């Protein structure tokens, strides 16, 4: 492959993964989006490593940047049902923020 074709293929693979990430929606159960984000990141790392090696450390840092599971805290404190619901909503909001941060990062690469 000549350099422009290689670059085009790299962008195409990353664009496909970006669209997949963009299609993820609000989960139907707690921590679903966070779990899916982790899986998506695991299959995206090889593409970043191969085609955007200079950005690998930054990308891995975004993936590693977790959030406090408010739902887990609620479970540990034997919280009320309304507290569980609030914790679930907060965890989902945090996961959506992480999703958008990663999308912005990928957009910068493309």
C-alpha cells in the first residue's frame, strides 16, 4: 500500500469504530454503558497502536479514567430504592460524558 492508501485505510477503520461508539445509547441496566465502553476500547487499542501510535498513551489514559460507581456505594451503604435509582442515573451520566470525551478525541484523530 502506498502512504495515502494506508492513511485512508487507517482513517476508515477508526471512523467505523467511532460510529460504533457513537451508536451506543443509554443502557437498560446499571453499568451497561461502562462495560460496553471497556469492550469497545479493548478492540480499538490495536487500531490506535498500529495507526496512531503517538496518541496511544493519551487514548489509554482516556479509557483508564474511570468514574466512581455511585451504584456500588449505594449498595455498600444499604441505601434506599430512590438512592439506588439516583446512583444509577449518575453512573449513566458519567459514562455518557466519558463516551463523548472519547468521541471528541477520535474526531481529533480523524
